[in-house]
């Protein structure tokens, strides 16, 4: 199956802003992406966020909502 992109405007490509998802590097995806995680019992939300920060070598991390069960 051929991959097709729905392009609302060519301005993004012409002006040089942004990239199509398939053109992003792994580093860009990690830096600007989300990690969806089903937190297991035991560690606190802070512990899990801290580990994700270390694993991906990020300066900023956080979580949305509660991770507690």
C-alpha cells in the first residue's frame, strides 16, 4: 500500500517549518514525543518519571495526571 499524506497547505514545506512525521529522526521523536506507560505498583510517579528521564537522556520530563493506582 502506498503511503499518502493529507496536505492542507504547502506553506509548511515552502517556509521550512516542521517536518512530516516520517521525516523526523529518532532523536527528534524522543525529544518531542510521549511515552505511554502503564505504571506498575511499587515505584512512585516521581521514580518512574526520573527513570524515563535517565533512559532517554532528557533535560525535561513530566507526567499528566496521576500515575498512582
